[in-house]
C-alpha cells in the first residue's frame, strides 16, 4: 500500500491537554511517517478513520494550521502569564511531509511574530529541525526535546522503523546546543533491550553529556492493548530473553529494578532528571503488579 498523504482542514490548532508539562498542545499533522513500533500515539488514527495497525502508513495534513495559529495565539496571549505550549505530542513536527508543507515552520514564525513569552516545547527525532535553526533562536522561551532512545543504530532501526537514526539525532543535538538552543533529551520509551545490556545505558548517557545536554526526561515503555500485538509480532523471532524482558517491562518489579540503575547512571554522567521522576503512563486498566 503506498504511503497516504491527505490534506484536511482543522477546526482549531492549539488544543488543551492532559500532558502535565504543558497547558496546550499543537499537532499540525495527524499520523507519523516514522512508524515507531512502540508508538502509543497510534490511537490518534480513530480521529481520522484509520486503524492503529495503519500507523506509520498515513499522514493527515492540517493545511490551515498556520492560519488557525494566528487566531489561536492572540486568544492565548490575553492570558497572564502566557500558557505553556508543547509541540508536537502525538506526531513528529519534522517528519518527511514537513519539507513539502512547512506547517511547523509557519507555526514557529507565528511564535516569533508575536514574541510569545510562554514556554514553547518542541519534541522531535529529526535533523530537519536544523532547517529552522534561525527561527528557533528568535523564540523567547523555547526548549527543544530530542527524542533519543539508544546509541545503537541497529536497535533504533529495529524499533523506530523509519525514523532518523539515533546517531543522526545525537549529531543534531550537538548542533542545537552549539547554536545556544536550550535542549533536553527524551529517552522515551526506555527500551527494555537496555536492561539486558546496561553498557548501552552508559553509552547513551555519556553521548548525551558529550553533545552538551544536561537535562533528560525518561519514560518507561507503555504497552497498551492496541500496541502489544504489534510488538509481540515484531519480537517473535527474537530470543526468549528479549521477549521476556518486554513482557516484564510492564511490571512494577521491573520499574523498581531499573529506576536505581538509571538514577546512578544519571549521577555518574552529571545529568539531571526532569521532574525528578521516571514517567510511567500505565493506566489502572493495563497495570500488571
Ligand atoms: S516519532 Fe514519535 S509520533 Fe512518530 S511514530 Fe515515533 S513515537 Fe510515534
């Protein structure tokens, strides 16, 4: 099936959110070309009539996003202080279609035009962000999150099927830091493979520090019911050990084992854990104690 790109008109572009670190979110695209196997944003498909299995095979482009942004930002600027806005929480703002539509760029231009003073967070896996470096520098209170889960490109390709490789993301992070952009690294999810190879944790933290970033946000793997079958299928040919660690990764015991390892490594490399907490999204429904 060829990759599907569909243009749509959205009703609004700045939406409210339950994400604790933001008051509002902006997602100019629905769907994501990077097709990460663990992506729990795949539930977004239901809003555009796509199945969770189709995640990574379509993108709906909100072609009026910039126009809406002009209107929405003025409404938010009446609030004091200006609210925190996160971009993008359920898609990647610098996936391939951005080259063609430049909606993320247009939205950033609006932040610059109005000199928006609230915190603007931007999360991506893509070196394409460097195309907008000059714009990023002009946003008063911006923080860029680079999502990097491992330094092992093979593992990255296995799980983050069409995303830019981890090594490319680390190089991008370095360039952002060199340009004076405030950054953090999002290790989300923390890949259970790393529990079996603790040297990968050490490598990752060491590379983050070497790239010039001090703040790290970590999230445990979240395997809701709609993601599990996909993951089980992917892991079918893997060793028993790997299959097991993915199953146990949903247990409280796993989190208790891994938390001190991560915290010690953060200390060792002089990194700071954002919110002083390793995040887990497992709802009461999915939780296995
Ligand atoms: S880049 Fe982010 S939104 Fe896109 S598939 Fe991967 S985890 Fe999901």
